C-alpha cells in the first residue's frame, strides 16, 4: 500500500486530502441527486384473464379443433402486439404525443412496455404438459392511469379477438366441410351416370351377360351339332328323295349353320373381351366406393363442425373470461430515488478516497521519521519540523477560502435546479 501502512498514515492522508475528498463527495452526491430526480417513475398495472373449461365436452367436436389453447393464446398475443393494432391504440389514447419519437419508436416503446404471460400450474410434475389456465397482462407507463387504461384495453381486446377467432374458425370449418360434401356428392352422381352408361353399353360383356352368353353358346353348339346330324341324315336319304328337295333342304341347313357359327363367333369374341370390360367396371366401382367412403367421412366431419359451431354460439367451448381488471397502481416499480442518492453518495465517498490514495501513490514523498526509518532502514538522529512561512499560511488560507466560496456558490445553483425539478416531480 505504499506509504499508508498504518491507521496514522491513513488519518494523515485524510487530513492532507480533506478538501479534495469533500469536493468529490459534494459533486458526486449532487450529481446523484440530479440523476435520481431525472429518472421518471414507472408504474405497472396488471390485468388477469382466466381460461374457463368447457361445460359440455364433445369428443368429436374437440377432435376437429385445429389448435390447442396454448397455441391459440400465442396467436392471440401476436395479434395484440401487431403493428397495426398498436398504432390504433396509440392514436386512440394519444400516447407519446408530447415526445419527438417517430411512429416506429412509439410502437416499439408500447410493445416493450406491455407483457403478456401465460399462467400455468406450477405444481405440474416434470415432463407433464402444462396447460395454460390464464393470461397475465402487465403494462408499464410513467402515468399510473394510463398504465391501468392500457392493461384493461389489452384485456378486452384479448377477449374480443378470441371470440371472433373462435366464431370464425367454427364457421369456416363448417363451410369448408359443406363445400367438400357438395363437391364429393356431385362427383358421386357423375360417376353413377358413367357406370349406368357403361352398363348399358357393355351389358353383354359383364359377368351377368357373360353367364347368359355362355349358356347360349352351349345351346348353339348343341343346335349346330344337331344340324350336322340332320345334314348327314339328309345325305343318307338322298336315294329316296328327289335331288331338288335335297338341295333345298341342304341349303336351309347350311344357312342355319352359318348363322349359328356367326353367333358363336360373336359370343366367343364377347367372352374374350369380358375380362377387360370387367376390369374397367371394377375400376369404376372402386372409385365409387372411395367416393362414398370420402363422402361418409366428410359428412361426419361436417356434423362435428356443425356441433362445434352450436357449442361455440352457446359459449360451451374453452373461453377466456375476465378474472381481474387492472387497478390504478399506487406505488412505482422503478428504483427509489432515495436509494439512488444514497448509493451515489457512497460511491462518491469511495471515489474521493480512491482519488486521494492515487495521488499519494503518484507522489511517494517521505514525510515522517517513521517513513524514513521504514524505507531507508536507518535510525534518524534528529527530525527537523517543517517551518511554515507567513506566505505559506496566507496561501493555504486563500485556497481554503476559494474552495469554501465555490462550494457556497454552488449550493444556491443546485438548490435552484432541484426546485425546478421538484416542480415537475416530487421525491417519493
């Protein structure tokens, strides 16, 4: 510690640097007072919204909900803090009208002064889902009335946005499923017409028609075989009948055979086409079954959406209610000015002592017999005291008088400045 190694050395330093320490303490404390008075009081108002559980629990209706309550609160918070909404609020209440801030700065100031916090169960176990049970809305401002007014405005805006969002979601969901239901129903009707036309056009090649054609083919082959037998018998009886008669009968049998063979060829061609026709018909039926299943699912969802809309219209879903409105705060949340002044005074004392100690280190002068013996390790034979001349005494007196006059002159100036500040703000 240089020359200050005992209590006597410390007290000696205080005597030598007394006026320096006093000036530093005075200026530091005065600056702390000005700083404390320059700080604006910040008031915070708080409003609380509660999430009410649904009185009627409908599993199908809840399955159609698109978002959870936590995500819904997050979306509502984003809408509340949107730029356009904040600009409307600033214009509505004339916020920051006496400040030179730009529009963006006003929006950022209001956004930073408002805080929305979800309220969850603090006793929920680790890993358990924390379902929000409410919303805490806090607004800070230099005017307590404005803070309470803004907090209540945010609270009512939250309720209004939630109601509109819920109603719009239920209506949009029902409209969507009804439109899908009509579209699928129209597709089913169009497909049924295609199936009817396909049956009319390809009826003989369908399984029912093919069965009949197979039976007809069997009969035609039997008939063709019988005609062959008749032709053989006719040839055998040719000696007993006239040639013209035999020729005419043979021609009739041949015509019948040609007709039967032509019909057999048509039936065989139809049977050959039957698998492809059946495949196409199965595709149409499969598409019809899919559309019917889709129509059933959409009808179920539409019914669920209709139930959701009915429950929403009767406030039977999860809803946000006012639990506590914001009251005008009585005490500021900003730091106490007295504490700021006390902290500044203590810092000034430490700064004055530190500055005095620094000057001692920069001027390592041997002032006493103890210093001489300590640094040179010699025994002093005699110590000659310092002899102050009259000029030295006059110089010290003038210096002290100048410092005293300066301090006394600074007191009225400081008092005037403090009075001017106190007219606008009062100490807590």
